[in-house]
């Protein structure tokens, strides 16, 4: 039998790809995290992580263990809830950023609803900045969204890198203002992109603005410009802009869970949903769910580079 605490530690390391951040999330020492992983590897007889002084990555057996660990913990929690005779009730107002519209978040929410049928789950999808504002105003109980650089509130689900992406046939002319596809204010990726370009003195123009991720992706696929986006969530049909294009680095971005415990009826449902998301967080950044195709953790290759844009540019 695999120790549930070892499985939870393994999932946390798999999501954060950092023994240090896993220890911070779990509230234990890093040596404890290392010990749990080592014991799990001894039980399986297989290395679950490849690690050196700088990086941590799942091995092929580690990828296989992800599914087993999630199912084992889910069954244990269901059994505990059944025999404890407690059923969660209440209304939970949950906010999720646009980044998760077409990931596997709906599958996680469906599992939560099946496990807790008496919880009335109210979902709000929006920009991360707007969701943080709604939470502060007491209009949400729990959110899953990006946080701004330098902020420390919330529980880290995973850390990703913001990159520039666009259509495969897009060509950028270094002599013209960079055409941008961005969320409206208070979009966090929009703010990061504009600050990075202004810091380097790079001219730009906003070619398309949309509060919908689907709208932004459609504009990028049409060749209207470049889109700042999380590397682990690159949609199908879009690719990273190569470094030779000379665009500024955008840095890392944290995806976090933030609670508001002011409403008593939402406290326990909120904790339960947060635990479900943390246990399955690796499923959120494995690419889009789009007709059976995934964008992949790092997106694709592509032929984008300097030169003329493939299609006409329009304001939006």
C-alpha cells in the first residue's frame, strides 16, 4: 500500500517541479519532501523524477504515477467521506481565469460535483485582475487565477513562463510597431507585455483586444499579431515566437488559489474544491482540450520569424 502522505507530496512536487516550493505549499521541511519521494521510489522500484542542481522533471514512470496517485487519493477521500457520514452543503462562488476555459478544469469540477452533489457551485470566468477585485469585494469565495509579479498571497498551484505566441505563418517586420493581441485592462498578461515593451523602447500597437480567450486565439490564428501567453497553455494552431524576433522576455507567472473565508457556508466546500484542484493541478497545464488535440506543455515549433506579416493587420 502506498502511503497517502507520500502520494500527496509526490503530486505537489509534480505540479511545482520544485522540492522547495512543494515544501512551502505543504508546510513541511524540504528534507521531508525528499524523504517522501525517496520512499515512494523505493516502493515502486523506479525513479519518478529526474533531477539535477537546477531542474526537476518527471520521468516516464513518474508520468504514469500521476494518474495512479490521483485515483488512489480520490478513492480514499470518497471512502472517508462516506463512513464519516458528513456531506458538504452550501453555495460556493468559484472564479477561474480565462486561461482555463478549454483546459481540463471542467473535468475537475465535474468530479467535485459528483463527490459533493449538495454543494451549489457557481462558476465565474473572467480576467485574473477582475477576479481578484471580485474576491476582495466579497463577491467570490475561491478563485484560481494569475497573480501579479511580486505578490505573495494565495496558494501556488504552478509556476509557468509567459512567452510570445502567434500564428505559424506570421511574419514580423522589425521596422514597424509590434502588433499586439491582448486582454483589456486589468489583464495581468497585458500589463506585463506593455511594461516589457516600454522598458526596451519597442514600438507597438494594439491590433486586437478581447475579454475572451477564444477571441484572442482567433485573432492570433488569423495572423493579426502576437499574444503574450503562458507557455504551458499554448492553444493548438499557435506557436512560440522564436528568440531571433528580438521580443523582450516576459518572465514567470504564478497561478494561485485564493480563499475568502468570510461566508461560513462556503468555507468547507471551498477547502474541498481547493484540495481537488491542488491534487489534479498537473492536468491544467498539459495543453488545451480542443477536439482531442492538445497544445502541449511547450507548444510547437513553427516558421515564424522576421519579415513581413502574412496577412493584413486590422484594429480591434
